[in-house]
C-alpha cells in the first residue's frame, strides 16, 4: 500500500515567536545558515550545477522574476511584464536605478548578456535547452548567425524575448540571476567557467560576497544600497556543519537554521529554543543506472532491481517515516504529480528473481548471477556526508546480494562524485534532484540534455516532453505529464527512492519567518533572508 504522509507543522510556535503588529524589525547581527555539504565555488547563476552553490547565488544575485511561497512568479528586477496573446512574446519592464554591488547600474544590456551567454556556441553550462526555443537561438548556437532576434533590447529598461513556438514554462524560466556585462563581456564565453569572477561574484542582490573558505564557511554582508531595501541582518554566513554535529551546533546557538536528519528529530525537538518544521519539498532521491552499459539496457533488469530493494523499509526505518516512497520523477508537491497507472514496485524478491531469470541472468558457481560470461556485479557511487544515504547504500547492497547481484560500494566526496557522474564514469550512483516550480522535465530527461545522466534515449519520452512544453493549457499539460510519468515508471532509467520531506530547525531568536511553510520551507527558500531579523 502506498505510503502517504500528511505534512503538518509539528511544533506550534509560541506567541512570543509569532510576528504581531507590535513587533518592529530591528537591524544588526549575524545569521548562520547551516549546510552539510561544502559549495564547489561556482557562484555564477548560468554555470553552477550544485544546489549548494545556489545557496550563495540566490542572495548575491537577483533575477527578472522570483517565485513566491505559493509557487507563483513575482516581479523582481523586472517591475512588470507583458505576454502576447499567442504566448510567443514576453516583454519585461525593468526597474530604473538597480545597481550591481560595484555601483554600476543594471540595465537591459546586462539581461541580454546573461541570456545570450547561455545561447553562445562556446557556453559550457547545461541551460541551453531552457531557451533553445527563442527565435534564432539554434542558428546562434551553431555559429551560423551572429545575433539572436529573439532577444531584443528596446531601451535601457525594456527587453523583449520572442519564441519560434509556444513555450509553457517561459515566464518562470527567467529567474536566473543577472550577470554584470561590464565585468564579463570581454571574457570569452568558453573561458567563463575558469574566471576569477565565479569565486568573487558581483550581483545586484541583497548580500555582497566577502569570502569563501573551503570546508568552513561562505561569508556575505548586507548590501547597504540594495534597491528593494537593506536586509535587516548585517552578516550572512553559510556555515559548513558535519551531519553528526548538527545538534551540538543548534544547542550552542552556533547556527540559526539547518535541515536536520530524521534520526535527529527527537533530540532537536527537546531543545526549547529551537522550532521544527516539516514540509514536503519539490525534490526526489534516486539511484541512476548507466544505461550505456549492456547489463542495464533491459528494462526487466531495472524493474527487478527496483522490486528487489525494500524502499518502504528505507523510508520507514532509516528515514524514520520522513519521506514518501517515489515511483516517478514528479513529487507530490507538484501540480503535475499523478499516481494513476503508476506501478508502485513493492518489495518482492521472488518477482525480482523471476524478472532477472527472464532476462537471461542465471546463478553462477559462486551464487552471483551471470549472463554470456558476465557477472551481474557493479559499482555503486555514494556521495559522502549523509548518514541516511550511507545506510541506504548498505541496505541496497544487502538486498542485491540476496538476489545474487554483487554491489561494490564506492563512497566519495560530493563534488568528486559529481565529477565522476559528469564524466559518465559510473555504473550506478545515488543523488537527489531539487526541482523548479514548473514541472518541465526537459533539462533532466530529454535525450539532448547534458543532465541526462543515465543516458536515457527514448523517442516517445522526447515527444511527450516536447509536447508538454508546447501546451499552455494546464489541464492538458497534466495529461501529457501523466502519460510521461507512466512511461518513465515502466522504463525506470533510475530507481526512484523517495520524494523529499525536509525538517527545518530554526532558532527562536529568528523573526519574520514563514510560520506555515510550503515546499520552500520557513525561509521560503532563501527569500526571507532579506527581511528576517534577530531578537537580542
């Protein structure tokens, strides 16, 4: 039976924590945001690939739009916009007077530079697919044109984007932080990835970059001239904390906010000065198969491995119930989620053994399954830093051994693991995806996507993904994405482990938080870092 978790506010805040009409925000102090994974140091909004770099990017830069707690786009650098009746043109009207941290005004020229960089032939990032529908984008990318007619600077504070076809996620795609063209335009796009700028970013956001000390912290300071109002806190520190020491850091007031592990919930809940929030996130965890390898090219093998792994036990025991078993890449928090026609792949070792036998895998002399002289043995790449992930890997290894599959665990520092995945040097690996508000799966699952790590090349999947981008009627998009989820659920290019359920721990001295958090949590991602304040 499918597990359903009702997301509730576990601890009701006391009246002293609730913001009342009499409370007036105060300025000053240092807010410490805890994170268990060290940023890579790619603080560039069009080049980063890891969510831990995004922590810094989100507060150093501002985009044309931002997404609010209700997952709706709201004005930011753009004070307003107009979308044509056919949905193929969007015109942004920028605020006048927004300045980068070095005092230079942000204009439509910087917006154009940011998005032209993504489309450039020498661009080394992964976001071209988000904007390849702009008029002239393909020709520019291929080097057969010098301009992109689909990006038109009208004047210093007006810019228009035109597409060659309808594109449903168009508006919410424009949340990328705006880059300062006066600092970067002279650097060849192909060399941007190694530019010093990425470690010393300058944006127009609420906080200015100060320093990054690997495995220690990233320090930012309030932008005194921030267009939308100076943050209340003076200093923002993203503090590296090992998973095991989180309760100590919380108890000693050494961090103000962090997402804790399920097995830390009871201990932290006993701390009188810490409030806890549980919220379903727009994310999922998974185990990816390298489908470029012959051993994984039969769907029955992938289905057997999924049936052979006790994911319910993982969620209920290791995650202590803080999770929802996943069977497709659309979290329940997404409007596109469906469970109709979705195979739940319950733990069934007998069915798993049957599927493996049908696929031609038979026990060898040592008990390990074999086919055509090859053993069903593979490496499982596991990023370090999470005890839950490490325990999951051990359970997976044991479950596979019971089936006659030998799994060799390879634990590796997170960034090094990402490098291995990017180089396609893996058999299987486990990670998680944090998803955008629009459910468009193109960037991860389309056959042309650089983030298509499993190597899943399927014409019907591509067709449905492309159709979903073209359809602007949300009910029809739901139907398209439901059909796509059923296809992925059958093919299983990755085994879906669980939809994310996060536990946010926040010090009661922090005021101005969202006391009824949605998928972005009590800080609404990191938006409220601008407006929260600290009680003495």
